[in-house]
C-alpha cells in the first residue's frame, strides 16, 4: 500500500478510513474475513484541498439508568479530515455527508488532528506552528495558540485533556488549563511525526529514526528514559497499557510489525528489543507490506493489521499469543478492480461474460447484423484504399520529399498505423505517429481510432510522459485529445480510476508550484515596468521632431558665404597698389634716392659714401 495514503482505524478496529491522493475518502469495513467498501465520499474541494491527516472520534458509552435500554454509542461515526488548505472537515459515516467545516485563522496546512476523550472538541496542528481548538457544541473556532516556533507535525492529548504534546523539532508539553508551556524535551534530530501519551509518559517517533523514545512528563528531566529499538525506520506505532505494563506495536518503513513489552515502573536509560516480529509475503515468496497495525482496546493479545492494495485493502486480526518470535504470514494478494463486485459505485456494469466490445461514438461504431452485405462492400472498399506498411511509413518519414508539400498525411492511415503499433507494441511505429504535433491532425486521428485502442493508447502516453529524459510536447497534446474525444468511453471503462489516477498524480506533482511561478512572474513584470518608467525621461525618442537641427556644409560653400560677407574692394586701393609697385622698381635702379633717417652718425656715413 502506498505510503502517501492516510489511513486510520476506528477505535474498535471495525472500520478503516482511507484518504486517497486525489482527496477522496473511503470507508472500509471488516466483515467475514474480507474488507468491504462501505462508503466513498469526494469533497467539493478535493482537488484544491487534499486530505493530509485523519482522526476517528473516540467511542463514548452512555450508561443507561434503566436496565431495559442498552448502552448507546455516540459520536463514534465522526471522522475528522485535515486538509492542505487549512480546513478541518467532519464527516459522518451514518449520514454519509459532511457535518461541518472548520477553518483556521491562517489557512496553513493541517498536519495532525486529535480528539479529546469525550469527542466534544478537537485540536488541529498547522504547518505555521499554530494549534487551533474547535468545539463541536458551537461548531466554531475557540482559540488559537502558537507554543512552538517551527511547524507542528503531530499532536497527542492526555485522557483528562489537561496536557497536550506538540511535536516539532522539539516536543512541547502544553498545559491546556493554564495555557502555558510546562516542559520542552529535546533529542530528535528530525521532525517528530508521531506522539502518544500513556499516564505520565510520552512516546514519540521521528522521521528517518529507528527508535521509539519514551519521555517522562514529570520532573525537570528532558532526556528519554527508555527507547524501543528496531532495525528499520519507524512509520507508525500504537500502544495498549494495563497498569504499568505497556504493549507497543511498531510499524516499520519496510512493512513489518515489531511488538514490544515494557514495564514503565522500571524505566532505565536502555534500549529494548522486540519480543515478536510479524511480516507478510505472497505465496510466490514476494514480500508484502503492512501499512498499519492497531492493538485492540480491552484485549491485549489481539493485533489488527492492514495490508493489500489501495483498491482492495485487507484488515486481519491475529492473536499475539499464537505468534512466534519471528512470524511470516503467507497471504494471497488479490487485485480487485474498481468495477468488480464488492465495491460501492454508481456505475452499473452489465453481465456480459467477457463477450462484449466497448464502442465509442463516432466513426468507430459498428453496424447491425442485418447489414452484413453493406459491411462487406465497405470492407472491400477499405481494402482497396488501404496502403501497405512500407507506403504508410514513407508517409510518416521525417525527411522532406517533393510530394510532402503537396498533400498532408491521411488521418485514416495514421489511425490504422496507430492501431497496428498498439496491437504489436512496435515502438518505431508508435514514435513515428505520436511525434506529430499538428493539433488538427491529432484530433482527426484520435476520432478515427477504434474504441478498443483507447485504453492502450492512454497507457502508452502515460509511459512516455512519465519516462525519464527528454519529454516530447506532442505526447501531452495526444493525451489531451484522447481525454477530450473519448471521455464517454473512458468513464464507462471499469478500470477508469486505476488508469487515470497516475495521470492526475503526475500532473498534480508537476504543477504544484504553478501558482508560485505565476506570482513571481507578475512581481518581476511589476518591477520591470517600474524601472522602465523611471528611466523614461533619459531615453531619447528619435521619432519626435527635434527642437534644433544643425546641418554641416562643405568647405567650398563656406568660402562663398565668407566672400559674400566681406566688404568689396574700391578703385583707390588698386591705385595704391600700382604706386607701391613703381616705387619698388625705382629703388632697384638707384640707391641715391634712398634716405635713411637714423641719427647723426648715419648722415656722415651717407655723405662719405657719396664723395
């Protein structure tokens, strides 16, 4: 039995409540040596709020005053279901419906639920570390406390309701009357997943640990006083006390049950070993798994174990006195389908003795027996139009061909190839057909496949999608088309639940973070938009008209502009230039005409030269 299932025995071990991964609640009864499905309930929010934990209300006997009346049981039919949305659902097995729905303050995931001994109130431990108290008399939330900083994984309540043990990384002992922490015990390296209180002693087990620790709730000591050791991880345990003598049934992660017997009056810091072990296997020698074990109330030597499959769980009671130190029970693991007798379902399956073919609406419908001649003609026409396998594979070839662009592949050929590949389990043919991603081609092909090929096609697509490595996106398109076109046929198949549950579980696992990714994407878009708005002033828009345009001209044009700006020369300037030229020429012909005025000395020199 799958470990992700939540299962819980009733107080008298006559019923079993089981929460499936898709949020459904099934109630099984133990009668005549075989388990019978008594009720099946699907909450309206079973897809968004999956059941995380279960707890049966304890049975309270009302003692009558008159001898004629028999003692009546009250509140023993209620099942509390904690959900991942932070709600607690109360289901009544007598009414077959929900009684009420409790909501916590923070809507955090509920990890554990525990009832008080009178079944008048219950506590719920949430993922955020809060513990909520609900009252059945007022059908409302009474109070919410947060005694531990980390997540609360498990709860245990004493018989008088005065002490509440809360399991987190540490174990917090909470006084419900004074509303305060009495004691905190440490010693577990992993979160505490299971708690139970017997008198003044607390039993606890942690994830991935191989012991069940025993603590004393009295005194200042914070260490364990006793340990129950097993060679495997502890999955669950149950206790039965008679005075100081305690019998413990520990279920291991390998599917075995270890039985311990301890005397709490002589507690020493030692580790006890199991006195008996119970295992189960099939007739072929295959090992089986025991999912849960419960010691019967009032009968110390009676042990109820749960094994089998999800669709057919088996509850069996064994006597501890008849078991040896190491007992292996050989049982036949029968696989019962959801549509077989013994299960409660709204679907009525006719008796056909196996000689029936399920047909789907569309082209796959057969004709009546009175039209055999027309059928023969149609078969002859189909045989004439059908192509050999080599030609069909050539149409599906991925290499381009000159005729590929002219005509698309025929959907009837693809449907025949797909049916042939499913029948012969030929991966080459299946890959060549299922690798196509054209939506119109996929829909037309799915409409033409025969009804008997729908279930094998869904199984093959599941295998491809769940396989490791690169996943082709076209396989998801094929699966969507099959579920859309052949919905009516799949609903009528007895194996519908067993067939589609893995698909839903796979999609739920791969899309569990989809909402968080969308929120992150929205926040990133908001931040990006704000940053762009802040930088909007510095960005130059080249499409707008500029305020000033400067155009650089060539050098020739610049010289023309300068000449136009200068003042034009006059005729007198030309005459001055001519006279200057004439004087220069005269100075070259005679030096006597040159007069230098530089003082007296200069004059004598000039006169001597002239003489």
